[in-house]
């Protein structure tokens, strides 16, 4: 194919991948992590700068982008997740181009298809976080790097820009640089000086990313929540790329192993490149977690998913055509249940439906009503997250617990009044909406102690919405 045809095929693949990813993307309720994205994106430029100076500086580039995005497109689930949907399309198009570089058009097409239904992609594609965008940038960085190795000098600039941006969007993108160094040096011109130049060119984005890395070290306490992250063969070997779809893990690994045993997949420079891309980030994070402090959670290895898709595609395409088509169909079918499951109303981690909670209050509340949202227990499961996710539902109501909003506290959490102050505020209200869970029944106790009568009770998952009147 000529360049125009290749571009047309890439654009078609990207469009299809984006459209497939967009299916049902608006159905799941926002959850804690997406609420955090929204809280950052809503800040003014001055507030955002002040916030990231004390917390989550590594997300400042993504937050700045999302600030502009929601100003233009609003805060619906579809619009807030659209950047990730578009990024998956761009990633699939880039993966096709990468497949062309390292193998064939068939490998590129199969890799794009596998990547699109891979559980890690299915999750990231409808998540208002930076993982999908960083993955797309890494893929296109690899495309530019391989073009640069073929003596197209202008591609070096494109590689450095895209790879540096990927690291600023998601810091752990830097962990794919060892794989890029492997493929670059393997195909580099002979001579120590030339190889040194190539190595410096590959690693230069890491040098440019020193400021964001320094911020990450300075704010390392924000990773304290990873103390509760399970580190075992399942979370490492299955959840990293397959989520809860353990059956797909067996199918993909089985195909790769069969291919290797039958020596249909030669261990050449492309396979080594993909293996390093696949395993290096995982090994670094797991080792660091075991020796120093927890830094691993499955989605932190998202930028390695393209390597798995390409490696699987190479294995599939190595077989006779009829078997290859059947194997690809099995893989795509295996990904379908998870693809559908993550688009349920309560599909986000924790099974919360914060949208339903907010609607239960906002649809029936009257101006002047007050609300009290539970703020005890696991941070990501606290009912008060509903206020961050869907603030318009509470806009005309009185927040009994609020002392200082989050943008003045330097954290994602509002500063709340003391229990005694809360008791005083409750006495001034006539109708109060209370949202509690098993860890926050203290709110209900306060209402009873203040001699309020419960008018209504609605169970929404693990949360309870109640209306109280004096």
C-alpha cells in the first residue's frame, strides 16, 4: 500500500475502534477517580496551579486539558469520557501502523482488534482518567521511533515530543523507554558514536521528564492508598491486562505458548522488543513495591497493553489462515462479556451508582432543603463523593457538613465541621436528605437524636438515601 492508502486504512481502523468503545460509555455512573478528575478540571487556572503545588502535580497536564474540555463540551458522562474514547481510536490506528512496521498489515489489523476488546482497554476507554491518552501517545511514539531509525530525521523530533508528552500525561509511561532502547539499538547503524546518538535520542524524553518525576517524588505520600493494593499472582498476571476476565488470560496465553512450542514465533528483535515493553514496566513496579514502597496497581501498567496485543496478533497470524481467523474470533468473543459488563450502571470499582444517589436527592428535593452525606469509611466508597461527581443535584440545597471547600484545603476532600457544630446546624433545618452506608450510620443516629422523623427511604446499592423532617 502507498502512504495514502495506509493513512486511509489507519483512519478507518481508528474510527471503528472509537465507535465500538463509545457504545454504552455513558451508562456507568461516575466513581471516585472520575470525580477527582472533575474536581481538578473545575478549578480556575489559579486554583489548579495552587492545588497541584501540594497534591497530584503529576496530573497537572491532564487536568489542564480536561479543564478546557469541560468548558467546551460540558460534564455529561459521555463528554467527560470522550477524550479516552478518542484516544482508544487513535491508539488502535497507531497500533495498525506499528504492526506494519514490525510485521505485516495482517498483524497490525489483528493487533488493533485485540487491543480494542482487551479488558484493560475496555475499562480505560470509558474512564475519565489519563491512561487511554498516555497509551495512544506511547504507541504513536513507537511509530515515530521506528520511522526515525530508518534515517528519517524529522521523525526524531516527533518521537521526542510525543514520548515526553506521554510521560507528562502519565508518569509511568517512562517505563517503556527500555523497550524503545532495545529496538532502536538493535536496528541502529554500526559505530559507537552513532549508537550513542541513537541511545541519547531514545532516552531524551526521560531527561525532559525530570521535573515531573521530581514532583512525583516530592508528593510521594499521595501513593499511601496503595498500601491496601493486593500484590499476588492474580493481580499481577490477570488483573493487569484482563481485569476479572481470567478466561481470556488462559486463551491468550495458550495461543502464545502453542505458537512458541510449534516454533511459529521466532524470538527475533521484534519479539524481544515486545516482551521488554510488556514486562519491564510490570517488573519495575512490582519490584519497587516489594523493596521500597507500594507503587503498583494493575492500571498503572496500561501502556504495556499494546505490546500484549501485538504479541498476540503475531502469534495468531503465524498460523494457517483458517486457524488464525478462528483464533482471532475466539479472542474477540472472549473479551465480549467483560466489554459488556464494564458498561453496566454499577460497573465502576466499588459497584457504586452515584448518579442514582444524586438523582434520588435532586429530583425530589425542594429549595431550602439541607443534605448530609456520609464521609466515613473507605475514601472511594464514601457517599460524599456523589457531591463531587454530580454537584448540580445538590446545587440549591444546604450542605450541613461543609466548613471549607476542597479547593481551599489542598486536597480532594472538603473540610467538614465538627460533630458538635453539625448538631447545631441540624437543629436549624426542617428537611434533610441523608445518604449513608454501613460505615456511616452515624448520620442516621444524629437525625434521630435531633428528633427528626423519617419520611422516605431508598436503597441504592450499598447506600441508603433517606428524607427526614422535623
